[in-house]
C-alpha cells in the first residue's frame, strides 16, 4: 500500500476560539482583508467583536471588510475582491463565514498575489506552484470543510460552469473552528451543510484515492454525522459542536481521498442555478450514486451502514451494503432534504446539457469514483431524480 498525506495548517477547535483571531492574523500579516457575507455576522454581533479585536492589536495597521460573499461565488466577484486586496495593499486574508466565504478568500488571495484574473489562474498549468497571500478561516457553518482543505470552488456564471482548484499554497494557515459561531445557523443551513460534511466522508471513504489515514477521518465523520445531524437540526448545541468536528474530519479526508461523482454531478447543478445550496444538490444525487457504487466496493458501504447506526449483523455483504442507502435516506428525511431536480427548475433538456459539463469541469471526480461511470450512466442518474 502506498500513500502520502500533507496538511500544513494549525487548527484551533474550541468554544470562544474566535477571540484569538487577531493574534493568529497578526502573525501572518498586518493589513487585513476580512471576507464575510452581507448580514449574518452583523446581526449576531460577531463582526463588531472581531473588528474590535483587530483594533486592539498594535500589530494590525488596517482592516478592509469585504462583505459580498454569496452562494457559489463567481469569477466576477473573485476578481473584484482581488482588486480590493491589491488596491489597499492588503497582505493577509481572513474569511469568517460558510464555505462560499472561504472559497472567495482562497481564490481572491491567489489571484491578488499573482495579479491575474482568477480564470487565467484556473486554466494555468502552473497553478500548483503559484504563491498566494496567507489565508485564515473561521467557519460559521459545519459542512464545507474548506477551513482545512487545499481546495476552493468557483463559478463562471456566464459559462454556467463550476470548477474546483487545488493547491498547497491555498491551504489556510490557521483554521479557527469555534462551534459557537454555528449555533445561530438556520435549520435549512444546518441541513445543507451537514449533508455536505457527510458527503465528503462517504465519497473520500469509497474513492479510488482512499488511504489508511483518510479512512480514519471518514469513519469518524460518518459516525458523528449519523449520531448528531438530526439532533443538530433540532438545535442541540452539543450535537452542533460535534457536527463542526465532523465537517473538519470530512475536509481533512478530502485533501487526499478527494471527492467523486456526487460532487461532480452537483457542481453542474449549482453552476446552472447558482442559488442552489451545495448540500441540497448533493442530497439529490447521492442516492442514485450509492445504488450503483455499492456494487464496486460493497465492504466500504457496509462500513458506512454500520457507522451510521444500521444493524447489519448476520447479513451477507451485498445486503449490508444496501443498508447504507437506507441510512442516508433516513438522514435526508429527518432533515427535510427530500427534493427532486424538477423542484429546483430542471427539466430533461437542461439535464442533457449538464452531463457534458460534469465531465469537463470535474473529470477527476468522475475518475475517482469507485466504479467507472460514463455519460449514459450519469444521464440516467440525473433522470432518476428529476
């Protein structure tokens, strides 16, 4: 067995950890771009607390708030953030928010450092060696895992495509995981982000890139999600704290185990309609993927069933593997994620268009799947959940 693992980041996981953000930031730069969404941090008072902590730091000279993060940030917004960084001579990027805020931070940090439009960077064969400004992340949701990954996702709304970039230079230097920041999530966000965390673990565990180290992260993430996602949805704060841990474990697994077909298929969905929550899209395509993937690695899906709390004692392997589907369907039902593509505005014509884009934008995800899937397979999966 051969594998490598590399995760060069500091994780501070504790309630109240956000109070140390100025200290962590000032070690990496003195002119700060703070990226967040428009309203949430202001309403909860977190933004003022963070700005006060920056103001009290003698090592921080300036802070520029860029509060334009949106679901599935696109190239235009990323380039605007990059230009803001360069115009104000900022040298450290801090993201406080969900996965979209952290994606925006990572992509704008590398674009500004390179003084290039982000789409030029996406297409460059030298992406892996391009330097970036340092990034610090503090998630306010428990799902994307972006706070601990070398990946960032971006949309090109004009082309209706969504791509992921990966580079060791966009790893966050510090991940401040303060579960209290997640306690104000709406139930809808808890459901969407929680399913994203579960998807990361399922995909990385069953992928062709799995390794002994990532397997441990995946197993713990699946177990935590199975035990806590419904409770977190019901606003149990201890369960929400556990889901923050599940999200981190899922993200750490993703760095090496990587995503597979569900993420490739979902990227096509939220590229076509950017307002679609990533976790919702994943919840729609996950079941048809699992129905087919269990044939290629039944022992892994049997593990998933067991870790999710299903009784698989004395079952033959194929039946035990099928219980993983039951487990995921139960979770979807418990957190209100029983949607079809038609509910979101898709029809057969748009689905056919998305199949080709799935291969173009995330071919590595298709190839990393436990089974070999072709375009007809993917079309049939989309139709199954139309």
